[in-house]
């Protein structure tokens, strides 16, 4: 049953996105250093199985296996010429799973960063970035993706180049950034600035938000800033796609601290913070997503949470930085822990 993200948002209900791709692939046998995008061709059964598991867990939105599927990233594996092929193939696999479902499921074409710096800090030009993203997004569109899901961005130049590419290819799009550096992106952007930074684009994003980065508490604080009803300029729908707790080394393996119960609590707080789309990022399994589905379905609207409420329910912030309103973002250190 095919639908669009705009149509699902128009229902007014909170939407559930999926969970992690990379960390779930590692659990399924992906070796460190191998590009997940190659699994679209080498192990399509495993790619479809993860999509299916997220759909069965209740996801309304599933992301394609294309986070690093742009020529700039694929050239690290001498596969830049395969951008269109891999993007189209990944969208087709997700489309098969979505179309077999008896309820509407959106296929979101994951568009991650190039991994390069823009001029004058680096060599990447705006024109080259737009061309790179267009090649990927063209493949996603031809493979059946419903929306370009521009994610884990750090620089304004980069997410605007990706947005320009989506607009040029006739694709609706969303933008999420990773606020993982003292409450900002690596390039210094603050969550409350994002709506203003996209306001002049010729076609507006369907949603903006936060994903990946650090822990779920930090993501919720970013959502509060983006969905602030007192802020100047209205934000579109807000996305909260947080990591499953905080990554920790256990022996030689990275384990995420978030339990299914914690991620269910996070989902409820995300709704009250103003998020319209809630999902999980690194470490989030179908089990976590199922818990989030239950929490969303059972949720009773509450007050907009404070930072103290978030910390008490989810755990301490891993970032310590001044908030955009002049208050303090609290961390382990600021709480004396």
C-alpha cells in the first residue's frame, strides 16, 4: 500500500521511523571496513530481512541501505561508478517490503554526508556536491523511494546542496543533523538555527530534525530547541531519531546502553517535546522499535518536558554547553556525576 510522507504527516498522528542499519548489519555478519551498500547486491536477502523486521515491529517509515551511497563516499571502495546502480537497487528492495505490507509504509531514501569538506576549508565545491547527491537521489527515485531522507549532516553547505539536488530531481525531502559536539554539529550549527537555514529554499523540507550523534537525552534536548513554540520562525515537522542510549566498549565490542524500555520512554518524551517523527539510530534493533511502537500507541499527551525531566527519565546528557536561550545544557559533570 503506497503512500507519501506528506500524506502520513497529514493524519496528525506521531509517525514511527525504523532503527539502525549499520549496527544491525554488523550483528548479521558485516565486517568492519566493508561498505554496507554492497550488501544490496551481495546479500539482498539480509537487507530485505532487516526492512521486514522493522515493518513487523511497527515502523511507518523505513530507510534504504544508502547512507554512504554517493560518489564521494563510494570512491573509497573504487565504486563511485556504481552510485546509481546501488541506490536504485536499495530502493527497490525497500519498496518490495513496503508494497507487501497491508498498511501504508513510506520508503525513505537515506542520503548521508559526502565525508568531505567544502571550500574554502576543503576541496569540495557546491556544484560538485549537488551533482554527487543528484546521482544518488536519481537512483533512489527510480528505485521507488518516496522521499529523500537527508541525514546526519553537520554543515549548512552540505545539507543545502543535498536539498538542492532533491528539489532538482523532483523529490520531497527531509533534513536531520547530528548535534554531537557540545550541543552543536561538528561544524558549529545549533538545533534552533535549522529552521531559519532552510526557510529560503525554493521547496521546503517536509521535516527537519536530529539524528545519531550522542545519546537519546541529547537528541531530545535538540528537539526541544527545534520545536520551541516561542522561537521565531515556524519549523516544519520535527524528526527525532536518536541513538539507542550511549555507546560503550564491552571488551572489544561497542554496546549501546539503551534498553527497549528506555527507548519506549524516549519515544513518549519525544512526542511531548514536539517531534512528529520518532525513530532510532545506531544500536536500535527491531526489538527497540517494537517497544517504541507500543509507547507511541499508548501515549497520553503530557507537558513539554524540561531538561531535568529528560535527564531523570533517560539519563545524563553527554554534552555540556550553553543552550541557545542562555541556560545551561546539563551533563554528568554539571550534575556532579
